[in-house]
């Protein structure tokens, strides 16, 4: 009896694989679609996606065409193939803008890109796509119960893009005068980031980096430009301390100010 129970799961697996292979070879679209839906319901998403890929085009224009395309997108999403799921979701809501699954398609399209968003130091194309798709979802369905999830994801993605710019600006600062004036590049990168992301948890970091970069530029300037540049440092210092009077970086900022004040008076 014990051996029989051991064989039951194996027998079921062999039967399932045999049926799956039979479905793949079949030319019966209805039969394949019925199997794909069953596989999806049983969370066999790889099988579901493979079969749905074969039938969603033949089913276009039929009563099952809309559902087949959505299930194909969802099967890819569940397989964590967010690139393809996003493409299928977009195809769905473009083809069926008022379809039964249009709201879900717009949401999962963006949310898949959000889940696929890489670390800040890597290419952020999926991150930008996530923001675009989720913002579109919120514009189309402002009363959806998924808006808060989408907004939190968008905020997180914007922070990630901002952090990438901060890392770029910090890299320029660390390079200093190596093969050019990288302090100026740090300033420009930080200023552009502040324009692009005016509300950010990294705003103070950008403003401190601008202050430090302007100080380094002044310190390394030729004598004819030192006075003007140190006065610019002083202006930046007052802007920074007015914006962040209780900053943990106050001592560093004050030291920069004292040096700039002495040199500006020379």
C-alpha cells in the first residue's frame, strides 16, 4: 500500500505531462484554450503561458479573445516575466480600452515594471516605465482601491531615480579635478536633479553637495576668481542653513563658511 501512494504523484505528473504535450500538438483551438485556463487556475503558469501564446491570436475577434489575452499577460506576470507581461497588458488595454480587465491590465502593467526595477546604479529604463504606466493607471482610475499601492510605488521609483542622480553627482565630486573640472559637473547634476525632483528625501544631500562643490571650485581657482567664487559659496551656505537650520551637517557647513568668509574679504 505504501508503494502505491508513492506512485500516485508520479503517475499524475506523467499524465499531466502527456496531456500537455498532446495539447501542444493539437490544432483544436477550443481544446487548447480550455486546457490553458485549467492550467492557469491550477497555477501551472508556464504551461498556461505557452499554450495561450499559441491561441490568443486565433481567438482574437471571438468571445474568448479578450480573456485569452489578459490571461496570457497574467500568466507571464505570475512567471515573473515582467517585460513580456507589460507588453501583453499594454496590448490588452490598447485593444480593449473599456474591456472587462482594463483596470487590472493598466495596474499590473506598471506594477510588473516596478517589481522589475533594478538597483539605482543600473539602467533605470524599467523604473521610468513603471512610473509612466502607474501614473497612467491613476489618471484613468483615480477612485480605484489600488491607487494607494500605485502611488507608493511611484514615490519609491522617483526616490530611486533621485538616488541615482545623487550617486552620479557624488561620483563627479569624488573625481575632483581629474581630467577636468568635475566639481562643476557635480553642481550641474545636483541642480538639474533638484529641478526634476523638487520633492525628495535627498534634497538636503544635493544642496550640501552643491555647497561643498562650490567651495572646492573656489579653493582651487586662480587668484582672480577666488573672491567671486568664495562669495558664491557664502550665498550657498546661507541658502543651505536657512533651508536646514537643524541639519546634522551644520558643523561641516559652518567650517566651509568660515574659510569662505576669510578669503572673500581678502
